[in-house]
């Protein structure tokens, strides 16, 4: 039996038969499913879906109104003609089974399976890192016990799938740039450390360094809300002070390893000696700091601003390759291998004259990722198409070049990017 209800009335245990409205307005690829996941319920409540059709023969019905709610509803409704009473058949409610996932498990998972766990790790980690930045502003020393679980959770996510968390950080919109950037750089540092085959202890230090290297931002005498929460808008003379403020703050608090402190101090040093604060060059810059310079610059380039989209990921890698003297070339090559020539979130033009977004990497060939077409240049319209594994499509399609969606009249691409990424990795669940 089908019933049309408001999105706000949807609960766990209901069987969703249909999501009304355009598929671009809802965060799910499937239109029929038993709703058993808290994160999916939250996404549905936050979506622009006008209404939902549920099947009460396969899942829960809407909860009956209380006497007070019924009286209030009747007071708002005009009187209606009486009609014969029909006794509804009792429905078997299907109890939702919501299992708590093990975020520390390292058993390999597909991109689709890890996606939900990566979202939980990101939400949990963001709360921890926001606490760290808040306590720094209050003058409280950082407790390593607060930060270490964040690194362990991200590290475990990378073990289960090396691309899910990084892809989420690239495609997710977040108004609090300072926290998202810290998590993104930490994840990139862990991924790069794994690609470079560093010992596990050093990989964890790399993740810790990425998480804390900009903690000095919170100590600057400015109100970031006046800059849209994005410290990239600060005057460089003020912004550059975050290095020494962060280093002195962490050093005085104790408990932070020397390797992490070095990154806090040196992550803006450049290979040709033109960086700051000490104009170190070449091998005088420790390895973790050379890694951090790359991860920090990349995420800053691709991250959205208050005024629009960040640079395309693939174009950012190409530009970084041309910035001679800035980065360690060997580590930069490893970074490209980590993300792929066309990182997740890149928009490409296919030979079929369709625009597509990269949604996953192929571990066997990082030059030919999985893509999701969403727009055809032939008719100038959005399309709903299946994903394409370019390494396994037998030459039927291929990437011609990277493009900017705005050049094709596509506005507010960050919102579309997030939905494309989420839909792609819910389609296999």
C-alpha cells in the first residue's frame, strides 16, 4: 500500500517507494529502498525533495498523531463530508536493524562500502579538531589523547579504501574551511606516506602534522567570520604569523613529537629557498615538511571559496608540476600516483562530447579512472547516465581534456559535485 508523506515525516524502518522531484534534488541513486541508515535519513531530511511515497506493506507507516496533534490539525482543516469507515488491515512493521560500524577495522572495502564509514569518520573527526582549535584560542594546551583517535580513524579508513575519505573531503561542501582543510591535509599526508611506503609510525606522524600544522591560525588576532571563515583571505603579513604562533604554542604545551613540530615550522619552506620563515632549501627541509608543502598547496588550490569553485584537481596537479623550484619533484610524482592523474572531483570532457566527473580511481591504471557523465554538450542538457570504468570500456570512450563547468554555463557546481559523488557511491549499496 503506497502513501505520500512529507519528507519531515520519514523515519528509519520505512520503505521508500519513490522520491518525488528531479533526481538532482535528492542525495540517493536508488529510488526504492528500506531506510535503515541514520546518515541516509539525515541526508533525506536535508534534501530538496518535495515529498516521499512510502510502501507501508514493506516498512513502517507514519506514526499516529497524539490527541493534541490531532486536535491542532483538525482546527486548521475545513470541515469535510463524512465517509464510510474502513478498518485498515494491520501492517507488519519491519524493525530497523542499525548496526554500529567498527571504524577501526582495516579489512578492505569497496569505494561504495567505505563511503558511509568515511562520512562518519569525517563527522567525528571534525568535532575533535574544532575542539582543538577552540581550546587553542582559550590558551589551553592540546591533549594528544584528543588528536590521536582522529589519526587512527583516518588511517583505518585509508587501509579499508585509499580513496574514499580523500574523495569525500574533495567533494563535500563545508563552510568551516579551517576544519575541513586540517582534515583534508591530514588525510592527504597519510595517503602520501602510504604511497611512499613509510613505516606506520611515520605515517601516523605525517597525519598528525597535517592535522595540527595550521593550529596557529586560531591564535591570530582576527575574527575569521569577517573573512567568510576562510583564512586565505587574510593579509599575508598577518597570515604568515600563524607559523611561529602555532609552533610556540605546541612546543610550550609539550607532548608533540619533534617531527610534527618541524612540520608546523617548515611547511611553507620551498625547495629553492624562497619560502618562509627561515628560507630553508633542498635537503635542509625535513621530508615530512616537503610532503606537507605539497599537500597543503594542493588542498588550498582545489578548495572552494566564498566566491566560487576551487581549481580543478587535475589542473592543479599540472600547475604544481610547472612551479619549478617549489616542491620536491620525487615526492610530487608520488603525490600524483596517490591521487591519480585525474583526481576524484575532476571534471573532464569525454570523446562522446559529454562532461563527466571522476568519482573513483582504478588501482591498476591511475590514468583511466571511473567517471560519471552528467551533461551532454550535444544538447546542452543534464543527463542521467551510468558510470564508466574507462580502463574497462574497450575504447568506447576516453578523456579528451579537463574542463571548467562554468565554461558550459553550469553554475554552482560545488553543490552538484557533492551530489554526483554521493550518488555514485550509494548506487552499489
